[in-house]
């Protein structure tokens, strides 16, 4: 359908070397966009490019540390020379540092300031702040663009064990609303996607035992999710393609789309 056809668009996906970011990159490529795969892991980055190309898409990898302004600038200049000016930016980098996980053995009051800053650097500074500063102005100058920031259900509820991650993701949602207001008159839309629980490299040990059996935390998550399961990475693609398409979501900015199996609707 033309409304969801991204042919001619150039999408930058920061964190495309990860599970969720990779699924989003492949999904946007399937919709027709050329993909700039940005991340720190060159091996996984080139694997992602090969997967996209094997499906008939166009992609290139650019090594990038999103916490470094210089690294972002270099990546932007290289990708613009290779693929053209970006019209879509997906900020999917982030994660929870286990050193700043509040547990009975490591309560909130013992979390160090250095560890706190490290998690905010990862999820807010490198996750949204610097990439939007790097890519947003060019989109504004060209008068069009869609920025999609990946939040979390932890941004809306203070989940146990992930206090700093949750606080940083809440800031992601707030900053996205600010940018949506600031750039709406310049043709740039800014929205967030809030994933529910999707097993990935960073949280697998929390969710599954060595033999593959669900942990108590997994059982608790499923009990709180009306769909009673985890999400599959590809289930994020529809929301991303919708928000990326200037035809499908031309009047949509400052919106948060929840893809959480009903997790945030569950009360008692």
C-alpha cells in the first residue's frame, strides 16, 4: 500500500545491531527505506546489512558510539555521502546496566552517582539527546522528517530492579514531547514507541533459567500482561512503519504508541 511505502526514504537506525533495533531496521527496509545501520559492534552491524540485502533491501553499516558527538558527526557525514540525507531517525540504543539495579542486596541508597550517570548517558544522552541534536537540525532545514524514540513500559511505571533505567526512559518520553512541540512547525515529527517485555541479550538471564524454564520474574510479567506472553521483535515493526510514513502519520507527533500486550492497562 502506498501509504506505508517508504521507498525513497533514508532511515538511520541507531542500535540496529541489537535485537529490537535490528528488527526495526529490517522492517523499515522491507517497507522500502534505505537503512543506515549504526552501532558499536561492527560484526553484528555487517550481519544486519547482509540480512537486509538478502531480502532485497539496501543498507550500509557505520560504526558509531551514540554517546560521542564526534562519532555521531562522522557517521552522519559518511552515511549522507553513501545513502543520502536521512528522513527517518530511529533511536533504539539503550539498556539497563546491572550495576545500577536496585535489589535487596544493592538498595537504591547504595547506587553510586557514577553508575547513575552511566545509565542516563546510555539511555538518554546517547539514546536520544545527542542523536536528535545531530540529525534533527538537518531534517528541520529540509522541512521533513520523522524521529522515533524507543521508550519502555518502565517509563510509565516504576518497575522493580530497573530504577535508573526507568527514570532515564521517563526522560526520553518527556524530551520527545518537547522536541515534538519545537519541531512541528518545521516539518519534523517526533514520537515514541513503548515496548512491553521483549526478551533480548541484556535481560535473558533475568527472564529464563539455564534450562530455558521461566524465572519467577517472567511469571510475574506474564501475570501482569493480559496477552500472557512476551512480545516478538517483529511486532514492533508496524508501529514504526506507521510513524515513519509521512503519508500514514502526517498529523501525528508527540504520540507514544504502546506495544506491550496490554501491560500498562493491567491493574487488578
